C-alpha cells in the first residue's frame, strides 16, 4: 500500500473513465481527493469516495479556464491546507481527417488536452513550491508519438505529443523544489471512449496487434498513475510510462492474431 494519508490530490476529468478510477484509488490509498470535471457525474464519484470511507471535495473545473483552476486550488487550500498531487487527466478525442478538420476543432483539442495541462499545473505551482513537495502526473496517449494510431487524430496526437514535451521540460524546472512531473502514455483503455470514435473492428484490430491482446482497464491506468503520484516515486521525473499492453520493441508486429515466429521462419524458407 502506498501511503497517501495526510496527502491531498486534485484529479481533472474525474467524473468518469480513467480519472474516476484514479480518484477512487487515490482515495482508497488514504488521500483526500478533489474530484473535478465539467460533467455532473463528478458528484457521483465524490459520493462513492465518501461511501467507501474516503474524503472528497467536488468542484466543477473546465481546465481551459485558468481562473477556474486557480479557484479550485484556493478551495482545496481552504478545505485541506495543501496540494500534494495533481493528475492532469481531462481530455477529449474527437476524430477528423485533415480536410474536414476546422481551425476551431484543432484549437479545442489543443485547449483542453495541452493548455488545460499547463493551466492546472500553473495553478498548483506556487503551493507545491512553498511545500517543497509535489507530484504531477500528465495523461498523454500512445497516439501522441509512440504509434501513429489513426490519421483522424492528428490534432489529438499533436496535443498528446505536446504533453510529453511539456512534461520533459517542466520536470527540469520543478525538480529542485521537490516536485516531480511525469507522463503516463496509455494505449487503448476500456472506458467507452474508444467506442465513441472507433468501430468495434478497428478496436479489435488494434488490440490484436499487442501481446496482451485486450484493452486495458481504467484501474490498470489508475494504479500506474497512483504509483507516479506517490512519495516513493521521488527519483522518477520527466519520464513517460507507457501502459499499453504492447511490447516496446515490437509495436504493432506481434500479438495473438499474428503467426508465431517459428511459423514465419518456416514460411520464409518455402
Ligand atoms: N481511453 C483510452 O483509450 C485512452 C487512451 C489514451 C489516452 N487517453 C487519455 O486518458 C484521459 C482520460 O480518458 P478516458 O478514456 O477516461 O475518457 P473519458 O471521456 O471517459 O474521460 C475524460 C474526462 O475528461 C472530461 N473533460 C472533457 N473536457 C474537459 C474540460 N474542458 N475540462 C475538464 N474536464 C473535461 C470529460 O468530461 C470526462 O469526464 C484523456 O486525457 C485521454 O486522452 C485515453
């Protein structure tokens, strides 16, 4: 068990999916959790945390609005007196090919996925600097550089690649004050989000290219995020932790749907 007793965590986009699973797990590990989102389901997540014996503060937060982020940090300080962890999880992934993508489509994805990460980081920064302690975990995506994923996600890939670049650079700035910043790079996670933008066959084809051969559970992401958000992860910063059920050296070239190497070797000889 990672000890988050006396710690306070803010999670963005915590009304469902990976954010919800992360908020629940951090609370289970003893953190007081500030559950933020633009959707009303944040209230249900806060209630679930309290029902499990945890402590939650629920706030509306649109991560594109810097002043709202500052207000959430103020409320957190009023309620709990500190902010130890920030999980920048809020994100959207609409699909559009370049020809139909409008400048407004592009801007919205960058605003939420990338600028939102900056806004919330900037809002917690003075507090974490004063405390000389902080853990910031940014949720990127395998679509942000590791694999091409889909041609319909170029704005999304740009935003998530930007999150990795931001993480690597900001970690250098933050390190001397006891603040770490890392990125999580998820593959396909079973939150229903992939189903909203991709056909079932596309999802099946994508997961069949990985050795694990399935989508990840939100809880599997939450446990990786929670580790990076913990005190014992003090010596990891600026890193990107890939959590995608894939093999780093064989991306897209292995998986249950593929023939074993011995078969490929035999077929090469014939
Ligand atoms: N599910 C996947 O396969 C997958 C893969 C790679 C990366 N990710 C990333 O993981 C994160 C969570 O994804 P998910 O699958 O749980 O998706 P989800 O859609 O279930 O959850 C995203 C949450 O972000 C919130 N959100 C959207 N716009 C917001 C805004 N302006 N301000 C605050 N909150 C806002 C939504 O209301 C929602 O609750 C996202 O950043 C996503 O890009 C997901």
